[in-house]
C-alpha cells in the first residue's frame, strides 16, 4: 500500500516541471470556469500560490465560493487537484513570490493595491502517468490495436486526505 508521503512525492514529481496550470472556480450560477495561471510556489503537502488581481472574476468567485480545482499537465502526466482557495492580502508573501512574469498583469509590482495572492489547498488528487513518454504511448496504442486488448495508459491513482 502506498503511503500519503509517497503519493505526495509522486504528485510533486509529476508536476514540478510544469509552470502553468488551469485554475477552476465556481461562478455564482454554479458554472465551472477555468483559466490558465502561473504557479508561484508549490508544496503539495501544504499549498499552491498564484498571483491575481483583486478585481478579477476568479477573485470574485473565490470570495463567494472557495471550492476550486487545479489541473497540471506535462508531456507524460496529468494531475487533477480538488480543494479550496482563498484570496490572501499579504504584501510580504507577495514580494517573496513576485516574478517579472507577474508584471505583465500588474506593472506597478507587488505594491500595486490591486495585487493579491490566491492560496490553493488541495484535499484530493488524481493523476495519470505514462513514464515512458510519447514512444511508450505509441507502442501501447499499437499493441492495443494488434492484440485487441484495451489500451493500458500507464499509472492512474486517486489520492485523498492531502
């Protein structure tokens, strides 16, 4: 049986190369809304951080309903995280996480009064991993076609209690 720490290590390994992800929030009418975000920091044992604007739709969604999801993908893996997110006003943390990339949206820097943080805390995750990459996928697809057996897409796990 795989321990929580082993699952967390796998999740970190599968997501560490991906700077960008999709953050999903819930609109006031219940519609799920996803948008690309740049991760500022990741420690799946605790939290993920994003920089946002205070007046953004995502910030409005999270103030009304903290339920959120994050999806991260690479060439060989896909991770779906579910949990909660909150808007955080913390200038010191914003300065710590600030990058020149964030300046495209907030040119005044971390002191911009419209700059806020989004802290995402994962409670569950599901991941799919094909460690052999594209070549392994193509071989597995060809094998499936030749043998008539279902495609084995690699490892798939659901992780709870994060």
